[in-house]
C-alpha cells in the first residue's frame, strides 16, 4: 500500500473535518496559493498575492484623478472647458497613439459636461471609415488603437482647466504626426515628444 501526501487544499479540508464540521454543511473551497484569478496579480515567495507594476500604475492613475478632481472642485478660479482639436495623421495599422497630460498640470481631458458643449467626436475626411480598434480617454490619458492604416483621425474634445494652457507628451508610432490646435495655437509633434499649448 502506498501512502499519499496530502496537498495543501486536502490538508485544510481534512483539518476542518477533524474540527467537527457537521455532515451536510457546505465546506469552503480552499484553493492553492498559486491559483489567482486576476492575471495582473502575482504570488510572492510566501504564496501571498501582490500587484504587478502595471496594476500599481493603473491604481495610482485613478488616485491621481481623484485628487485632481478634488483640486478643481475647490478652486477659487472658474474651471473652463477649452476646445481642442487633435489631428492624428499616418497612423499605421495595429498601432497605438497616445497623448498624456503631465501630472504637475491642473488639467484634464473633458467632454464639456454641464456646459452645453458638443462633447467628444471622432471623424475623418481622408479615409472611407475610422479604423479604430479601441480608444480610451480618462482624466490625463488619451489613446487610440488602429486595426488598419489611418491617413487621418480627427478628435474634437475639451480640456478642463483654469490654466492659460497645459503641458503633456505624445507617444506616436513611426511616421505618425499629431497636430494639436486650440483657439490661439497649433503644435505638430512626432515620435515621443513633449508639448506645451496655450488656449
């Protein structure tokens, strides 16, 4: 007869049974420490789940957004929604173009909520369709991902800020050009670049 070593889940179940779990009661399912439901979670040497660096940055961005919203709500200066047009040209298939507002700026992307403004719009005048796989706009980050080469992606949105302008950076695929246009200024960017634009 061979003796089997108890696995951690079996040992825990057996321990509960020995402690007098009544027959017929549902016993909790005990999973090994390596079984994690979130792909962004990892187990440390002790088997305890911990967040990956990507998840930490994502959580941090949400906390920064909350602080930014609170700072804007407590501002003595009226916070305006300023129109901005972003033109992305020559964006390759299966690529990502992103624009990020710097953390030291009291500004965020907006759809003009509550001001009776147009909101957010995507359009093109040079392609038969918009070949967008997906897009994301949160307080500080904006990006689009394509599934086909786009000659032009026009984005109209607002920047909510009391500042006379704002600063940020772009990360574009090779050959792509981003043009940001406010009511008073126009800036064109390529590659990984920093920008500053006034309203």
